[in-house]
C-alpha cells in the first residue's frame, strides 16, 4: 500500500504504528495508516488481514484502581 520512499513499516512489523497517516478521524476515535492498519484512540489496532491487536496503552497512576 505504501508509496513513500523510504517505505513505511508493513502491517506485520513491530513498528507498524510508525507508518504515515492516510486518514485521521479523532471525532470517531480512529486513524488509517498507509500500511492499512486501523489505529484506534484506545491504542487497539485492526490489521488488514482482520487480526485484532488489543489496546496496549500504558496506564498512568491516575488511571489505576484497586479493589476494596
């Protein structure tokens, strides 16, 4: 898919999120990268082959809760 030189990382590479943005819709919570990856606001991903990558956002101290 990528026509850039140097080419962006492929959808199956570890650094796939470094590909260039092709479409960005922050109001809907997603972006399309030039390697075909749909990147969601919660850091989840949908790869071109249909594989789902679970969200992997690091939690900050304010987001961590403990059970009583």
